[in-house]
C-alpha cells in the first residue's frame, strides 16, 4: 500500500483535520515505539498518513522523540513522501510570528540523539549525501500549494536545530545569526537525515511562533503567545496539504 503523503505534525498539530476512513496503526519498529499511532486515511480522495511528533497529547519533548521509530513506522506503512511541520522561532527580520517558511538548508546543533539507522552494533557505516537536506520538488509543491491558497510563504531559509527543550539565550541566537541561521527549531534533526537514509522525499513547512531570543523587541518570550501564534499558523496547514494533493 502506498501513501500519497505523510505528515509529521509538530507542536500545536496533533491530528489530521478532515481525514476520512481513518485507521490507526501501532507499528512495531526495530528502534522501539514511535511517538504514537500512525493514523492513515483519505483526504481529497488520496491516501495519507499522519503522526504527531510529540505524541497526541504533547508528552514527548524534542530531545526524546524517537525520530528513528517515527520515520521507520511511516516508511513501513508505505510513505515515500513526508512533509514535516515544525514550530520555529524567527531569526531573520522577515520571519516574525505566523510567517510560513519552507527552509532549504539546515545547521544541526543537537547532540546525544540517534542520527542514523545504522547506529547499532555491527551495522555497516553508511554516509549519505546531505548537501541539499530537503527534496526540492516537494518543497516546490508546498510553495505552489500555499500560493494557490493565496498565502504568503517564504521560499528558503537556513533552519538551525537546537537541543531544547528550553528556548535559546540571546547569545546563542546571536551566534546562530552569525552562522547564517534564519530560523530556529528543536526537531528538524535528525529527522531530515533519517528521511534521507530511507530515500524518502522530505520537506519542512516551518510555522514561525515567535521571534527567537533577542531577534525581536521582546525582553522575554511568552509561551502563551507562542501557542496563540502557532494556532493561527497551523490553521493553514491542511488547506495547503489539500492543494498539494490536487
Ligand atoms: N527556539 C527554538 N524552537 C522554537 C522556538 C524558538 O524560539 N519557537 C518555537 N520553536
């Protein structure tokens, strides 16, 4: 069974609105349990899958997400194309709250996460090309779908991925800006690299929830505001996905 598209939902996105003929799958993976059941069903007449990265009640923090099990489970159910939805903080001036971005590059600042399916005793070492971490054809489909919905969306940006679960210090964000990061999240890696190891098409739809520490005018970042902005931005996700499936 193949699926037209799989969605990994991030903070604020825990279920697939408008899904029909729903089936739930608890997938047994060699890497342990995924963040929760994978839900499959029909949307716009196409077969799709959904997985909540942090669990359906948001109980799994970014550094404890079993990224390997999540990608494995989607692949095992027939996913070959994955759209990851990620809440992020904006670093670049034009990436304020509620902006939608399809990043094209990654800088990985995470540590202590399993970054490869081959990270088990005795497995052959495998190096993947990761010059372009996202699949451009899928990126273009997301951009075209958002524009067809009449939405503004930013094409490209460097997605810096931090360990979390805390937000960053101003100095960390200043350094990330010097490094060339345009936005910052906690869950973009190793997800993208694992998707590449499985030869999945993979793109990210980043929803800006706040200006990152020191990047805007705020002295502090309000978590309530983050979730309010995320709620507004998340409302665009399924209309975009619907257009992608047309
Ligand atoms: N930093 C890291 N991850 C985030 C942020 C942030 O400011 N906002 C939403 N996810």
